[in-house]
C-alpha cells in the first residue's frame, strides 16, 4: 500500500496510501512517479509539505517526456530508449506529448543518470530528472478535460522485477 503523491493541479495535491486514493485517481491529473517515503517532507526553503524531494522515496520510475516533434517521432524515441531500459507504459499527455515510464528500480544511480542524459540529448524534458516532479496520471483527465490516454502497457518487466 505505497504512499502516492497525486495532484489535482501543481499547487493542489495530497500524499496518501494507495488504498486511500481508491476511486479518486482517475479524477487527478498528476502523480509523482515513485512512491513517497513519508507523508510530510520539508521544502528547500524549510516549509512542511506533502510534495517535496525530502519525502520522495527511492526512484522506481524514470519518466521521459518531450514536447519536441510529432507524436510518431516521440514514439520512435521512446522505442529507441526501450533498448536501454524497460519501457512499461506510454501515456499521452492529453495535449502534445508522450510520457514514457521506464522501470529503473534497483538500478545503480549512475546507470540511471547516464540513461537520462542520453534521453535528454534526444530531447527529453530535464525537469523530469527530479524524483519529486509530477508526471501525467495514466488514464485520467487534464484540467482542460482531455484524456491522458494509455497508448502502451507492457507489464512483463514488472513481473521480471518482482521475481
């Protein structure tokens, strides 16, 4: 029952156990890709918050997203990157980009950093390196009503990781 930090917006969010979000997740547009280590953390300017780097747990996912190029070009980049790390999920942002969710749990930090540097060289948004950075909630709706459609889901790496 991992702690999830989810948001209705970047400024309105909460951190709760997964079970406490039941029935609500499809109404939220944002999600911190990795589980949180605690409900509360401290911001860099010393304030308590439920969405901080200090209360984000170990990185489980690295989300790669780019607003550059057409959707087909973005998909090609994600497929290319899938040769380097397991691509589990691709979510359309409901606007103009694809978010590729790569499973990186248990990988050495330097290997993950090298992968992200390569993805950035191919146009990935550098903000998503921050473990606490919000990504688009799969299969939910943006504030403008557009659906954040799941275009691809491959659960196989999850089963291999659990073994």
